[in-house]
C-alpha cells in the first residue's frame, strides 16, 4: 500500500501539549518536513524559546537547546560560531522575539548571523495566560488590556518583518500565515527558503508566521482563524519584506 | 605582561577559541587582546549588543562542547546573572571573568572586592554554585585560567575568575606553563547528532518538582566532590600564629607586607589566603581557629568574605574585620595598625 501521508521523521513520538486548534502543531510539522526534505536534521541544532513552544526540545529529533526568554538568537549565535557548518534555527513567539528579546533579534539580524528564525506571531502571551504581546492589535482585549489595547498608554504593535527588512544583514524577511491550505503551502515554501539560505551562507533569515490562539483569544478554533483573517492580516500584510535574491515586493 | 592580557593569552593556550563580550572598564584589555588574537587563530571574537546577549552566546557555544569565555566587570556581571543561572542549570562548562570595580550601581572604576557575595553565593537565581578562583599575582591569573577551564569541564559547571581592577591593570613577568589544553569528551554536547546517537537536549526546565529536586540534589552531590577535592588555599606563618589574617586577591599582597612588618615587630601573625573562594577553604580556617587567638579578615569591601570566615571559625575565636571600599585600596600601614590593635587585646 502506498503511503500518502505520514509524520515527518524530524518529529519525535511525543504528544504535543498545545491547546486544541492552536497552530503551533502545523508550524512544528512544517519545520520538521523541511528538516527532512533538505536532509539537515542530523546536523541541525534547534533553539527553543520561553513561551508556549518552550518544550519544542521534546518534539524535534535534532539536537535542541532551551534558551532563556528572548535570548534564542544570542544562543543560536554562540552555537553557529562554534559550529559554522551546522544548521541552527530558533523557534520563537512574539513575546520572546519582539519584546524581551528585541535586542537579540535586531542584532543577530544586523550582524547577518547565518541562522534561521521561525517567528510565531499570535498577538498574545499564550503560556502565561493571555497577556498583551508586543504584537497585540490596537483595541485587542487581553488579560493586561482588559479594556482593549489603548495605544495612547500601551503603544502600538511591532511589525517585525518591516523593521528587520531595513537592516543590511537580513537576507530574508517574509510574513506568512497558517489559516488556510494555500497559506500553509506558502508558509512551508518560506521556511524551506529560510533554511536553504543558511545552507547557502546567505545570512539572517526570518519567517514570521501569523498563528492563532483560540484559548487565550476566547474563540473556537474556527472562529480564531476567522479572527486572524479579519484582524491580523490587515495589520500584518503577508509578503516578502526583504529577499537578497531580489524577490521582495 | 598586564594581568588582563596574560589572562586572555592563558585562555587561548587553554584551548578557548570563542570569546563573547561587551566593553566595560576595567576588563577592557581582555576583550582588546581577544579581538586581536582570535581572528589570527581561527577563533571567534564577538562584541555582543549587551552583556545579556554575550553570556547567552557563551551558553550556545558551551552547548557545543567548545571551550568558551566572557569577561566583564561588576555591573556587567549583574547583567550576566540570568545567563549564569541558566548555564549552571543546564550543567554547562564555561569561564566567566569578573575584574571587579567599586559598586553598587555604576559605582566607580577603581579596584574592589565587593562582588564576593555575588560570585560565591548569588550569581543568579536558584540553587547553584560556580567555581570561583581568586588570583593574587599575574602568574596566578595565568595558572588559574587553565585550572578554571579544566575543572569547569570536569564538573560541568561555570567557573569564574574573580580578579579586581588592580590585578587586571598591573604588570608582572609571567611564564606560560608547558602543558596546556586538557580537552575531554563531551557526549552531552549539542553538535548535531549525525545519525549516530539520540538527540541531545541542553535544558534547565523541569516542570515536575520531584524531577527538579532530584536534579538539583545530584548537582549538589557533585558540589560535595568539588569541596572535597578542589580547595586551593595558601597559608603562611600560621603554625605559631596568635593572630591569623585572612585575605584574597590583591588584598592578600597588601596583607603580606603588613604581616611581615608585624613579624619584624615580634608579633606572631599568620596569613591564610583562599585561592578558591568557592569551594571555600573552611577546613583550613577551622583548623587555624583551633590554635590561634583571633582572626582578622581584610577585604576591599564592607565585609563579605568575613561571613564565611566566621562560619568556618564557628565562634571559636573572635573574627575582626577591616576593609576599604568604593575603589579605595587599604595600605599595609592601615592593616598593620589593625593587627596591632588586635594584638593589644590578645596579650
């Protein structure tokens, strides 16, 4: 019998701890498929964040390191400098990458650090129970913005790809989403390119993936994907913000 | 050679090929030396965006099993404390150099020993220790750098060289030892499994309290082995001493001069110089407390190591303290005056 669909080899048999409807599972799968397809799982070192994906080290079969909150790009830098021929990636959420780890993110990018960054943006702190993230939208209700994010006191959401696209060291900055099958396919292509760039020693590549958090958004999985489309896509337009291969729009 | 440069050269000879740092006085020459040398020998010198980033780069490079270090001075070490805790909690070896300056806050840039508590008891959150070495000469800066890398690897824990601005900036002749790097196997390293083994995980997260307790207990069992085997201490004139002065680092040099003057005046004074501050030479101090009549601890701080001396002496003799702080260096005459004051009471 022909096998038409199976678990990627780069995922362990551990059961994901993610909530029902959370899109981390899809994104883990895409990263694992790319590690398999590019045949780099055996020389990959992944850096897990602090946040919902903190236990990513149990899910990927490659060597893994659990970094302090926000420091994954610095840890990845240390690994990559020590193992220049290895494949090093970070997997980070919005609080990790765009709040507490902003300096590490920006400077890894501006150094052109030859690493791959998978950035999951779900506009909220999931692990700690739904507080405002640096990417929470204006007016978004969270535990710490119970009356909606008021930009006059809580400021504006950070557009990470736009910001990093201004830096000379960034090779690829692309925003994708995983709310629909075509978008998932696009996301995988971007992730694959971000890893291929590292193999080709092109420099810092980041893929921002708009993701849903039904639990902390207080929505059903289906409603959450609708909310993502209606609210996140307009604020965070999908697309290639920088590509040193010249495909930026 | 300048202390900071000698230390950097020793680190390279000990097999360190990765240096991550952030500029701060008075450790500056360590970074400058590494910036010059590392590119010539195929190593990494990276000036990070912050001390926080630098220590996490150390964490990453240490995870691959390579010898790696960072150096800083007091305020910078505070920033590194998050990373130091994670490195200890992940059982990673590395070298951290603190060329101490006056504090708290931005403090000053003159020599100090006011980070003793931080280095030995609280270099980050959680239950853990670092190996802490306190050189008092430039030659010892060199020798202890080799020891620090070797023992960090052996016990899978961070090692710290706790120097001060005086040692960092001072020049003395040094000899580099013949036997240099002692690399060991690191089967736990995250280097890519190469299809040859299950994946390695470097991690400090254990959500089940019993698991975390087990792991911390295992680590503390290892600390007991360190305490049993790795204490370094120098004693002089302690056999017949009525008064034993305890001091480390550059302060011990000042104390030595004062003790020589005291001996010349007929006072029976000895010196104990802890070379490892953790593990602390508590047995040697306890033994001295059995035979002497009083102790004096001298530090460039308001009195930090004196707590450990008092614990070791365990009330058997009075333990006096003399210190200058904020970057003020005590003089041999001041120390001698303290010794004479105590001698007056002892006799």
